[in-house]
C-alpha cells in the first residue's frame, strides 16, 4: 500500500487506445441522462468518451496492469466488464465511473468475451500452464457474494491452442458456437453438441499468397464466418453442421497487405474491413463487385467496432486515433491521442503559450499534445512533403524543435535519413494572432555542413527584437548565431527574416550541446569533452571547463539563487557542477545520467540515471551536492526524455520532501512511448470533478434554466439563513449510510431490506450525546439551584466578567444576576397571545 501523500508514478497519457476493441454504449445517440458513450481500453485505465463532443468524460482506474478487454454486461447495459493482465475482471457502472465488483482469476487475462446466453460467466483467454506461447479459451464463473472483492477460480477450458488476440476468437449467432483462428488452422466448437471441427489451409505460399489467419468475425444472424488473412484476402465460410468436410468458402480481395480487422453490420448485410492502407472498405451482399470506400483515415486500422443500433462504427488506429463513422460511411469525428512516432528525435518540448507537450507526431509533423485532456490539440506540417510508407526509402523527417520564451517564434530542423551527406533545412515560424497558427517566416537550406546536434533561443523578454537570438550546434565543429534582420526586398512577404550573425568553434571539436544562462548574458556550448562559456554580447570566450574522460552529454545553467552554477553530464557516468564565479569544479557525482532537466520556475534540477536496467530519479539544487529527493527503480521501462511543465496555480504539497513539485510538474517519456508523471494525489483526487460526480443532478447538462434555478435556490437559502443561528448537524455529516443512499445510482444499490437496518441505525442518537433541549434543561436546573447563593458571590462573578476581552475591544456587556435571570424566565413563560386580538 502507498501511504497518503507519497509520491507515485502515474500513467497520465500516451497509452495506446488500441489495447482492445472499443465499445459503444447500448444506444450510441442517447443513453439515460447523458449523451452516447464510447469506451476504450487505454493502458491501465478505461476511458469514457462522449460520442457527440469527443470529450474524455471519465477515466476509470483500478487495474494494476494493462487492460486487455472491455465488454458491456449483456444483462445490464449500464455496466461494463474489463479484463487485465493483472489477473482480475472488474464490473463497472460506467455511467458514474464506479467499480462494483472485482473478480480475481489469478492468471493473466489476454482477451475478454461476454455473452447473453452465458449466465454468471464470461470467457477469457489465458496462458496455458507449463507451455510457452500457448493459450486457452476458458469460461470463468463469476462468484456471487455481498463483498466487492471476490475470487473466481472456477475455470472450464473451452478451446486449446487459440491465438492471444481478441481478434482471433469470435462467437456465433446466439452463442451457439465459438470460432478460433491461429496460423492456418480454423477451429469451430459447438457448445450443445460438444463437437469440435478443425480445418487447415495450405501453408505453401503460391503467387505471393499467404493463407495465415489474421482475424475472424461471425455473422449476427446466419451460420457464416468471415476471416481475414495475411495476404489481404477475406474468406467467407458457410458451415454445414452435419459433415465436417463440407465447409465451403468464397473469397473477397481488395487489400494489398494483411487484413487487420473485420466487422459485420448489425443486420449482417454489410461487412467492414480495414488494414494498413488506412482505408475502410464496406462490402455489400458478400460480393466483390459491390463495395464502398472511406479513404485517407491517417494510419493503419487496428480495430473496427459497431454500435448496437447500427448507427455508428468506429475504427481504432495504430497512431492512437479513434475515428467515428456514420452508417452511410461518412466521416463524423475523430479523437486523437498521443501519436506513437517511430523515434522522438525532437525531445519533449513545452509550448509556452498552451503548456502543451510538443514532439514528433506523424512523419514530418509536429504534434501539440494537451496533458489535461490526453488529446492532440493540433498537428503542424513541418516537412510539407508526402510521406511514402516504404521500407528502405530515405525521406526527410523532423529532428529538432525550440520555442522562444513567449512562444512567438518556433525553430525547427529537418534532415534526410542519409548518414554521410544529409539534406538539412532550418525553418523559423512566427505565431500569428490573427490565424492562431504558425506561419513559415524563413527557410535556410544547409545551415550546417553536417548534422545539427542542438538548438536553443536566448530566453529573454521578446519585446525587443534585437534581444532574440537563436543558436545551433553541429557536427561540422561550429556553432552559429542567428538573428533577425529587416528584409529590404520590397517583394518579400515578411518584414523581417533571419540570418547568421556569428560562427564560433573550439579546436575543431564537434559542437554537441548549447544553452543560455537565465539572464541571457552567457552561452554555454559543449565541444566533445569540453564546455565553453561565451559572452552573448561580444561573443568572447570567457572560460572553459573540462572533465575527461567522456564527452559532454547534457548541460544546463542553474536558475534563481543558483544561477552561478553550470551543470554537465558525461557519457562516462559523471555529473559535474562548476562554479562560474571561481571557474572551478564545485562537486561531482558518479552517475550515468541520461536525462538532465531544469525546472524553469525554481532552482531544482531533475536527473534520471540508467544503470543495470533500472531508472532512478535524483532531484537536487546545484548549490547542494546532496539530492533533495531520490527515487530508485522509477518504472519498469527506460526513461528517454523528461520535461517540467509549469502549473497554472501552485499546488499545495503536504510534505516538504516534495516541495520541488509545487510550481511545476515533471513528465517523462519511456522507450515504449508511455507518458508518465509523478503525483502525490490518488486517482480520485487527480480526476476532474466531471469525472467523479456521483449525484444525479451534478451529471445533468448545464443549461441556462439550470443556472437560473441554481442561482434562485442559492439566494433563497441565504434569505432563509439570514438572522438564524448556524446549527451544525454532526450526525448528518458523519453518516456514510445516508451519503451512500443519496448518491449511489438506484440500479447499483442493494435491496431495501439490506439498507433499512443501516439507515435506521444511522439516524439514532447515542445517549452519550446530549441534545440541545437536554442541555437547556440542565442550565435551567443549575440556575434554580443557585437561587440561594449570596450576593457576594454575584458581585464576585461580575468583577470577573468586568475584565473580559469584550470590554477591551470596546464592547460593554451587561451581566444579569441569577435571581434576575429567574424572573426573566418566568416572564418568557407567560401567555401573551391575547395581545394579538388588538
């Protein structure tokens, strides 16, 4: 268990949305009190999207490993089953994001199927014990019980030797049979007759054909099976229940490569197919002649899902995109997550304007990714060339990105994949407030004679254009300084352009890294094993630092109170800190640092090391050699990149140990391109209020009438409370039974007989707690007993109260004697109702 307030690693985005087929809610247009939903497996979570607005409504977390399958509960379409590699099946109320039950199976679950004909059981794919890469389809009986965590270890094997993907198994009409495909073998098992039939295709590849199965689906109303194959063919199998060998099939062929998924329409008259061509194909009446196409969907289609009413279908793509398509094969809308590019060469860069993460997206594009919504804001085409998906073809791609301090200017470097003689282009983009996008200002061909290794802007106020400087370093052993100049060409579209102002070098060594100090007065450039420091006004070399052996891998300046320090990491496993005032080494540590990232809003610097297949995090201030925070074995994957993202508002941190996270949040990207962050909050605290609202009225859409009604109720409550003493009902606030009864959806609540005892007990008041009437009676009794007290005692009381703080504040209070209070109570008890007649 993680203690409250402890720092934990959280998958915050980038998880593949294609871990399993997506699921539409029972009615894709209108469900209950909200719009239709689309549910997707995403890493360890299940995401709930709005079909109409594309918004992420809920993030349902609770699994400890990847989610491998999601299915609507066939007996309650307001509930959802999910399976995971952690060996559990969870039942959710996805309307409110509440986990209802957790069934522990005890084995890795690779796929999930739920049938209406199978009561109190589901089907899952698990590894076969004692055999490697061998899987079984088993039936799991879901245990009934009052608790939330249950064990379901009663498994029944249905099929052996099945594929590990959810696409390799399909159930026939009304659950009468199940079909499995693997390699070139097709299996059909009939449940009632307990009959298993196998059929194998030829393994010999003729005329470029490849008969290996890739996916299978069953016709919803007929005994027909559709299978996809590695050579792009689709076979339609027609079953004969009496003779094993009388299986006939017809062939459909359009795809030039593997068929990645298939789906029948609800009525079964149409068949949808998708593959690497990024084209959705619709086949009519099982004929090769009648087909429609929806092309240019962006990336290969991984999964196809149909809504239960047939109004919509959706495709999940390999680049983390969801495309929602109407029944007439017309594009409706798209949901784009973090694109998994082949190689993130640009690193993680933060856009100063939107606080979005900027990195490689589609080939030749720059993606702006929103951390709050886990969706892509927009994509900027940098290379502006058509990318051809062909192995071995050398094409240009984006390799470096840098933003100016306010995000007004963007610098990009693109280069071809040639190793010896690459084609280089440096582009400067200006952000236009009118178009709300970046427009190309300057294109510089061959800015360096060899690969560009690093690039940075001078981080100063951009009100004066003369202070804006861009520096690039290259393997051609020089660094170049680029400045803005007025364009004298009358035919030029832009008033300013960029040109080279200075070229620097150091002993003909390759320039590898560069960065400016916080005030912009100094520039640090690393040349292999040496760090050089230059004056940014005169470009004079001020000093050099050297720490052989090993080339300098990363450098950065300290900030704020630590601005006099320069930090560098070498590829031989040393972290060094130099003092710029004394020009001496302040301290060094033996660490294999792969990521060195300073916080732009504080003195803290985060360093990630990689040693013995383990990533460790060190957070430190340059003026203190001892780290402020150390986290060993940060995650299972290797961390490649990191970035501090400034928070909109400083976060309240309970522990001094984590104060370095108060102003900025640290994000890092792994080698599997999972985006992770560090958080002291639990999942429930990190979710937005719209993700965890349980009350019915809170989930209603906000309308002008609801806002007006809420304002009226607020004003009425203020008028009712005006002049009344504030009474805190402690029992009402502390009653969990009342809260559960009022805020839990009705279809999830247990029976009324079960709740009755708890509810009644919660309303009873303990004898130890005295009511307001009992306290008043005790005061009256004490006053009556004090009637016989002497006047001296009364005077003594008055003298004590004369020194009260109220008098010192200028407020005089008059204290009645006990005899006067007794007379006043008698007057209060008299009946004055006869005055009303006058």
